C-alpha cells in the first residue's frame, strides 16, 4: 500500500507533536529548577536581612563607597 499525502502529513504532525512534547517537558524541568533556586535565594536574602545590624529598629544601610580600602 502506497502512503498517501494525508498519511505523510499525519506522520509529520506526529513527529512535530513528539518534539513539542519533549521540549515542553524540558522547559517544565527548567522552570521547576529556577523556582527552587529563587526560593533558596529568597530564604538566603531573608536570613541575611535578619543578620543586619539595626539602629532604633530600622536597618542600617551603608554604601560600599563609605568604606574606603586601607590604602586610601
């Protein structure tokens, strides 16, 4: 039996759908890893903020420009 044009088109669509499904799975894994990393960084940032010295209950923000290296 000779494959028809419709059969070839259907096969092409099935191949494209398979690649699209694989790509979607890969992107899903990447998004899940990124969200886990964002969650870890958010937790770390919160921990660092809690370690900052405070004055009168308000955090003290200093600029790195205020801290000159010893050779100046």
